C-alpha cells in the first residue's frame, strides 16, 4: 500500500497531536513541537510521551520521527518543568512529578 496513505491514515485515525509549549525559561510562550502520539492513551500518558520525545538523550529531540519541530532557530532546549502541553483543548503543565491540568 502507498506509504503516504498509511501515514495519512495514522495521523487522522490512529494518532493525536500534542503541542509542546516552552514557557519555563522564556519571556513569551512558544510552541516548539507538534508530537504525534497514540490516540488510545490517556491525556496524561500523551503528555508523558510528548515529554520523552522532546528531550535530547542520544540525539537531538527534533530528529525523532514522531516530532514536527516548530522552533525558528537551529536548535532548541529540551522540555522541562514549567513547560506546557496542549492535548486537544486541555492544557497541562509539567510539574516536578508528572503533569497537572491547568484550569
């Protein structure tokens, strides 16, 4: 089957997108990545996956296949405590242990 069709199917039916917003060390919040995650996960699990995929461990995080980089420069810091994740219309903040829903 056509690879483009399979990828499109996954994006529309099987996957959700999490927006990663760096706010912890910036004066102005900035969306730095769109991360493709499994639609069947809970919102908190989606945040955990997006967090993991936007941290550099063995390679720059923007080289991960599930990540679409949205930052304007040549590089970007890893996601950290205080940064935010947008899952659908719900926003979560990265805390010392896990994520907390913002009201």
